[in-house]
């Protein structure tokens, strides 16, 4: 402390009076640091260290963050006020969250106090990669982010994700942290920040108040996929990519005034990923439906069409409903796809009392794998030609004489009124009902579904857009 004294002639002089005061800052690990061996503490004087006292001691205490149990206490003599102290952690200290308490003293008088929460760990924590399902989200849709994580030991880490103003968290399971998201309503590139913590927050603390030193920033694209116009020649009559929403991006919603834009849920289908296959996970009874007949109609008759869909089955199943579309009327026209025994496909076609069922001899639906199935149907004057194929090629091809082109015709009152945009379009929409899964339905993922006009020409388009 400096005191100014005035002499009788008006002059002054300075006198230094020692009040034994010293101001020293303690610098150590950041809150939430990962520590494996020792903790370094730096003393930084706020006053001139040359004038500082020498009889300093640093007391440190290590406590378990949950329950405040003291693991150990230590005291170190400090030789000078601008020195560095290293605090060794016990070799048998378990992985967990701890509180480090630091008290700097001169004699019995406290000068400075600091407290930090940190993680004791052994080994590396790292985000290996983050995958987005789908690769780009559609606005206002569901999506999934999956982080693959490397971590030591058997204690599962705790992960946190912050995205679009919301926070998601959970335990890492088998090196994987999966989060279901709802995408923003606006297009753009959004940042999803992942953070990793060695253990879960203590009981009573739903989250950590500090950031993790191990983080990963994933850029997530939100971009709409507008459906092509009626004049584009797109063969997709009714198309469900099922990448987080149940919207139909085919021509059907634009052709009829009362046509549904999206399917509605049956039960509780959930957007999910299994073995890199993503779509809607259906338990028995789950599915979705549409109040339309989803096959193309031209000149009041069902046009040649190709059904394409992808399924993932976790278990062997038989006599399970996959898909059906049926017109409304006294003599309904319909198509039904079923899972038969041993992974075979059963296709049913009917018109009023006429009914045909076909079943290829070979397995079409593998277990724990994705099936890509294509069914082509062409009504002809002397019968109906059917072709069933998968990624290996054509598995079934037959001419069905029981159903002729005239059996595929709809009455005018079974068709929806055309929109102004579709007044000159050759195709119309039939009134009816379409169901995927539902009662007696399969268990697994439906990855996509589409009904295309014609028997050919959809292959390349389907691979690039739907799958």
C-alpha cells in the first residue's frame, strides 16, 4: 500500500507499507476436461511476483461428483507465486466424473479458491463418422443421424446432440448413437453438433452444463424434392420414397381433385434404420393407407403398370400382408402382394368374381437383408401378362388367360374428377383404397414403394430416385 505524506514546504514523498496482501490466480483444467494422468495448476500473480511472499501452500481435494465422496486430499508447498504444480491422480482411479477443489493459502489465510469438474478416463474417445438417413432431409420430415463412436473400456459413454434449437441425448450402445430428428420447415444447411462424455450425468442432473472437448460437427442438408409436372413424361404414377414422410411424389395427386397428397398411418409406424436400410419400421398391425386406387387408369381401363418396392425383414415370416390396392364398386378390381412361406412372394389379381393367384417357386424376400422387387402387369385382349423380378433378374413370367383387358375396366363413377391441370391428360385416378402392412401385415422395414406406368423404362429412374 502506498501512502503520500506532505511536508511543511508542500513537497511530498512515498512510503511503502506492507499489508501482507497478495493476489494470485489459479489456472488449471477446463470444466469437463478428459484427464488420464496428472493435473497441472499454474499460479499467475496479479501483483509483482518479486515482492510476493514465499510461504505459500496449495491444498487440493478430489471428490466423486456424485455423492461428494472425497477420494483423497493433498497439500503442496509452493516455492514462488509464479510456479507450476502437478497433481498426480491415483493409478486405480475409476472412469467417472470428479470434482477438483483447489485452495491457495499463505499460512492459515486463504488467498484463492477454484473448483473444476472433470472426467477421469483411460484411452481415446473419438467420433469415427456420422451418417444421415436420408442423405438430405426433406423439410418438415423425419430423419435419423447415426454417429459411430470409438471409446475405451466397458463403460458406455454419454452422447449429446444439438440441432435446430433442440437437444437430444442418450447412452452410446455398441459404439453407436442413433437419434431420430424432425427437420426444419425451411431449406438450408444446418449444423448438428455431437458431443461425447465418458459417463452419464450424475443422478438429479439431466445434462452437463459444460461442453465436451470431444465433439463432431455434421452439416445436414434440408432440401425439398418437388415432384415433376404432368408434362414431364415421368413414369411415376404413385411414388412413395418413404424417407421420413408419407408424401406421394408421383403424378396421381395432381391428376384428381380429391386425391390424397399423403398416406395416413395405421398403428404406429416408426422411421428407422437397420443394417443401413432405412424406411418405416412396421410391427404387426402397423402400416399406412391411402383412399385411392394407385394404379394408372387410361380410357377407363387399368393401364400396364409396374409395382416396385423394397422391404427389409428381420425374421422369417409367412402369410403376411405386404400391399393391396382395390377399387370401390360392386365388382372391385384389385392387386394384393403377400409374403408366402420360405420367403416366396404371392401375387393376387382379381376383378369381381375372377381371381388369380401366382407364386414363384424361388425365394424373393431374404431374411436380414433388403429385397428389391419388381412386379410388371400388362392387361391384354387375350389375357394378362405378369412378370416378377428382383436384383438377380426375372424370377417369374406368365400369361394369365383368366383376366383379359376388359376385366380391368372401371366405370365412370369409379373415377375421381380430373383437375384443371389434368384436363387433357390421358390418365385418371380410380377411387378405392390402398394399404401397406396393416392387419396381418409383415414385421420389418418398408423402404420405398412406387407404381409406374408401363412395363419398361422405369429401371434406371427407380434406382436413382427411389432407392
